[in-house]
C-alpha cells in the first residue's frame, strides 16, 4: 500500500479536528472505501450480462453440422429461403464466422436473444469430437 496516498487524507483529518485514535478507528472500520458501491454496481451489471439463461438445442445442432461438414465437406447445403447450393466446407465456416462477429459485436441479423457463443461452443465440440474420432480409427471400432 502506498503511504503517500493515505498521508494527505491523514493530514486533512488531523486538520479537521479528528484525533489519531479516531482516525485509526475510522481506517479499521473500512468506511474509507467510498468506491465500494460503484464496484458492487459494476459487478452486478457484469453478472446479469454474462449470466443469462439460454434455452434450445442450437449449440448441439452446430456440433452436428460441423461433424457433418468434416465427414462430407463437398456436399452442398442450402439456406432455408435462398435455394443456392453452397459446399459444406464454405457454408459452415461462414456460419461460424457470422456467429463470432455477432457474439462479439452484440448485433445480429437474426434478432436479439440468440446465444451466439453457445453455437460456437457446439461447433467447437463437434470439431473436436470428429477430430478425435478420425485420429483414433473411428470406423475400425464400430460394433457392426
């Protein structure tokens, strides 16, 4: 703790008529922490910002989509309302990049209340699972 930060306050309190015993008691009580309510407000805001519930299976669907893209990268996929075929190896990374952008920027073309990082987490899990299965001879250990 820097002594010089408290020396000015100590001298001011002595000049205001407080005794050394009163200053010591004041310092021990923690009453000098005037920024504590500000910190509490900031922590509460962070808690409510990052601790919001998410309902849905979109993260799991992203995992399945990434796993499909790793197994069949040249298969064409379509957007729901735009019937243009796009290969999975281009379509899926585009969706992931769009979710990354939306997650970090806070704006989304799909509306509010979307758990973009749940999508990223599902995609990452699907990628890691397929990478593990491919490297550990997934097809050799099947039951049938």
